[in-house]
């Protein structure tokens, strides 16, 4: 679970929340309710105050009012386990055992460390005559009783996204008590949530040394390895788990994820088909299988799989967006009607709603219903931006620091540093700038390996930044000035070793991570002989294409006109800097030029990479390979101009974008 600032009460309210909880513990529910309601006037969306009010209302026998308060809370944070626990306790007071069981099960599925929920489930199952389920709940109660209370409390906080207090409690516990497998595992899970993957891996390895048979820790360890893109090592751990429980759906899903990471898409598809045979009502498995089928170009089967996912859950927005994201798919009338109805339904959650909005935007764009299409794109962007904590000034600060640290003299003093291998070809720029097309062209060459959007450079940067970085005054890139030649060479060698898993013996390989443009200085230090290509596209076309794209993860700058314009301008500023301090290091390839003169652009690309011309690079659409980006179907078609000016149909609504881009509208060609 990714921590968000919303989950913790503001510092000024923490004391009030603690005071109100003490009042509740002492039975002062009237005072606690009055205090919570007073604070909610100014903080109507505070999770802890809403829960305190609901608990006090239940104790005061005002159960309908308590449930109304919980409905308010659920609309804001549907994944908060303790609201479902409290809702279940309200249903117990109403003597509705079936509803209480269903609600309490929802609570413990989110957060297994809820002793009160498990205890109540044990009693309820006993009342309704389900002894097997009562025994299952009793087993959970007994397991939690065997654990140290601090570990239970910290685990419960972690499950609800309260990472900071969970970490504080478990670290204090481990300092007092020494190594405890469950405590160390929880610390590792917190590190995973913070994306501190090296620490998580070390901690989980330590847990498995203490308790080799601890399956949950081995599962977490495999997840950490996958996040670090160590897929082969992850599969070895998953195979050990599957030897013990071959039918476990979590293990099987993780095995498929690792197989996809290794490019073994047929193996992943086989795993998903086996899972569907056992779980025919699943909606997520057919979605995953659709992604794998799409990646290898089996589009009709992908369509069938995505439709199966949508049929399994009517408001499954990701299934419809996945169909739209095929780019060449066209929605029939009945699917558009279903999407409209589900998007308008009050029972559709935020994530499904914005997926449906983006899907409807694309469906109506394809029909030429531009005004309605823009309404859905704008709504989807606003909904997606509402859950984001993106701060454009963080990137702008990084850009300023890059230009200050990575000056021309800085590189001159470090000439010859790094690992000398020329193997990597970095294709970077903005998303939706034509980088997938360049990758497909290069990967059609007999000496070049096409891989995927590798996160290895991002991982290097995260390691350099350290845990809990100060985003306003970061360690990176300033610490580059303190690194030795040996430090830099080791980084380059580690990158080459870690990316070896994607290679099959060709001399060169492509690393197509657009955001790497921010780290060209680091790449140059680590790998001075690597080729670097900047995929650039007209700003209106590029920014509009981003505004109508819902990314699977990251790219948080792409969900508002102001954010994407600022990002594009910052990109131009930083690329101007790299051109000035590393002249000739980066080849700029304008997307429009590739469309207008394909063969000339291909020859220019190959010359930059030191590769002889091969006709297959011009006939790139015939190259059979897996492609995992949104442009996967487009690069399997011959070159076409249709997408160049799509933004012009939406020009009446794009005035704010034009204004925000300013002189970027012309200087992108400089």
C-alpha cells in the first residue's frame, strides 16, 4: 500500500484525536462525540474524527446516525478496514447477523490484524450454525493472541496505510526485543511500501534465515525481487511456494508476473488459463491475461479476455479502458451504453469511474463526438488528479540542481569514468512522443535487443536519494560531485549486470524509459559509451496525447493541462542544458520527421548507434516482438500520419494548454 498524506491527521489535530480516543476508552462517548463533531466542522473529511464520531454514536445507541457517519467515511476512504469493522458492529446491534458477517469479513480481508472483528465473527458464526467458519475465526483470534501486542497494533496500522506510526511502533519493539520474524517482516513490508527495495530484500532474507518455513515472508520476498526486476530469482522463490501449495492463486499470479518480466508471455498466459479454469468468475485474471495476449500481438484473444473481465464485473473500468487502450478497437453501441450507465452510477468507485471516463473519451473520439469525448477526458483527468500528490515544483527543483551540479567542467573533470561497454541504447523523452516507434525500428535490427521500459536507472536514483528524501532539498544530484571513479564504474557495471536478464545475446539492447531524460548526466557518468536518443514530438500533439492517456502507473504530471505543460517546458530546459554541456551526446529525433521521411530517419538513427543499415528497420511493423506500451498496436502497423494533428479537433478546449506551453510551441524545434 502506498502511503498518502491524507491518511494521517494533521499535526495540529493529532492531540485532539488522542484526547477524544481517551474519552471513548473511559466511556465518555457524549463528550467524544461533541468534540469530534466540533472539529469536523473545519475538517469534514478527517478519517479519524469521522470514525470517533461513529463509534460514539453506536455506543450511545444512535445506530442509524452511526451508519450514516460511516457512509460518509466510506465514500472518502472505502479501503479503511476499521470503518468496515465499526459498520459490522453496528449491524450486530441491529441483530442482522448475515450482514454483520459480510461486513466484518470485508474488514479482515483488508486488515487481518483486527482481533475485535475475528472475535465477533467467531461468535456470529456460532450463532448461525457454521462451526467450521467459527473454528476458522477462532484460529485467527488465537494467532493474534500469540503475537506481541505491539506487532498486532503496528500490523493493523500498516494495513490501513498508517505507515509512519506503524514503523515507529515496530522499530521500538525490535530494539527492545531483538529479532522477531513477524516484526522484521512488517518492517520489510513498510520498506516495500516506501519503495526502499534493497532494505526490504535484506530484511526479508533475514526473516527467512530465522524462519525458513515462513511462507508469507517468502511470498513478500518474491514480491520484493520482482519489484527489483530480479525475475529469475523471484521465480525460484515462487516455485518453492508452489511446491507446497500448487493451487494457491496468489502464488500462481506472482509466477505469471515474474514470467511476464522475463518475457515469457506464453508461460504467463498458460498460468492465467489454468487459474481461470479454477476461478471462472474472476474478473482480474482475464484482465491480466488480456494484457499478456496484447503484448505478444494476439489482439482478438485479448479483446475476448477483456470482454470476459467486463462481463464478470459490470463496472470494472479497467477492463473497458484496456479495450480502449488497444487504440485500434472500436466500441459498439451496447458497450458504450453500458459504460455510460456504470460511470453515472453512484455505486461506482473512484478508480473504476476514471477508467470508464478515459474509455468513453476514446470511444466517442473514434465516433467524431468531440465535445462529449472531451467532457469525459476532462472528467477522467480531474478524478485521477484528485488522488494524486504530484508537485511540479519538485521536478523543477531537480532540473535546477541538475544544471548547477552537472556543468561542462564537471564532466570534463570526469572524462573516461564509468563502465566502458557500449551495449545500452537509451530512448527517452516524454511519454507519447514516438519513443515506442523508435524502439520498434531499432529492435528490428539484427544486432539490437528490444526489451521494455526498464526501471533500473530510476532504481539507481532512488538508492542515491536514500530513504525518506527531502524533496525540497534532495541528496541527488548533489552527491554526484562526491562520487569517485570507482563508485561510478560500479554503478555502470551493476546496471549492465542487472539488465542482462532481458538479453539473448545481441550486441546492443534498448532501455526505453521516457523519464530517463532527467538523468542523462548520471547515465553519461555510468555508461560513457552508451547511445542516447531523445524522442521529441510537437508539444500540442504530445501534451494532448498525454491528457487522453490513463497510464498504468506513474506519469502523474499528465492529468492536468497546467501540469503537462510545465513538465514539457521543464523537459525542454533540461534537454537544452544537456546539449550545452554534452554537445553531440544526444541524438534528437523529431517524431514528425520520422513520419515524413522514414528511411532517412532510420539511417540517421542507425548511424548514431554505429549500426549498418538493414531494410528490416524500415519494415519495422513486420517485426514480431512483445511490446508493453500503449502504442503496442500502432507500431505493428505501417507508418501513418493520422495521429499527428488529432489535437486540432479539440482545439476549442485546449486554449489553457496553449497558453501554459508559451514559447515551447516554437522552441521545441530549436
